[in-house]
């Protein structure tokens, strides 16, 4: 079994089913940072736009279950931030970026379909990320609780107590009647009087842009 961790999930996990969740290493003038991402096909990876906003010197994609900057990585040809994303106005609306790889991911990578409609979001919610936990960035699965769909912002709001820096851009899945669907990307975590919750851009609202 690949190295990985699980939070708030009792049943055993077949980690090979989640090998489309990836580590994004971003080099800026101020240093090296990591985010999470998810492959939707063998050469396209999604992550949060705020991970790639601003001055970027280099981007690498790793498909290992834990982050080691010396490991084999996939280079990118281009990346594109969603045209509706505006860092000055919102940290989560359309917080999506699309990365194109120069070579294909392994044929053993398992891709899950993007859910077609927001009203189909029913079932167990699973979120994966490589946030820093115990000084390591290890693929981690958590089960946040559903709060709301904010239709005017095209975001999924979750009660999420296990988010750490580096989880941004990680995939959010729905497990419904034995089928897994990709529904959103982890974006922004907020603390408020009602608790710890996150806003996550829904991918079904941006299918046309994602598939171009």
C-alpha cells in the first residue's frame, strides 16, 4: 500500500483509486511552495488558481503519494487561470487553474468523471490533499460535511476541520451508489462564529472551459 494518511474515515481505503490526486510544486521569487491537484485526463491537471497567481518561475507535477522534491516529476507545457478568477475580489470564486503536461501520466492513473449537475451532489464527500501535516506532505483523505451549495457563487460550502496549508487545489469527490464523481476543488478555509468551513469552486459550472 502506498504511504498516505486518512482522517475521519473508518473503512479501509484502496489508495490506488486516488492516484489522480497530485502534488503541485510552484517556484516563486520568494521560494518554493506546494499545492494539491487532480488529473482529469492523462495530460490535464486542475489546481487552485491562487496557487499559480502572480509571478511563477517554475511548476512541477508529482504523482507520488508523498512529496519528495528529489522524486521524478512531470514538467508542464502551459497553465491557464480561469478567466473569471479575480484575486482582489474573491479567494474562491472560479479559483481554478488548468495545467497541461508535456508528457502523459501513467496508464494506471484512475480518472473520475466530473459530475454534470450540482443537484446530483448526494452521498459521501471525500477530499484529498497534500497539506503539511507533521512536517510532511502526504496524500491525505478526509470526509468533510456538506453545508450548502452557493449557487450565486458556483461554490460548494463544507464543514471542514482537517484542512492545512498545501491542501489548496485538491479534489473533492462524491461517492454515490458505488460511483465516484469529481465535484469541486478545495479553495479557501474560513473561521467564523459557525465553525471552520471552506468554499470550493464547483467544476460542473465550468465544464466548457475545463474541456477546451
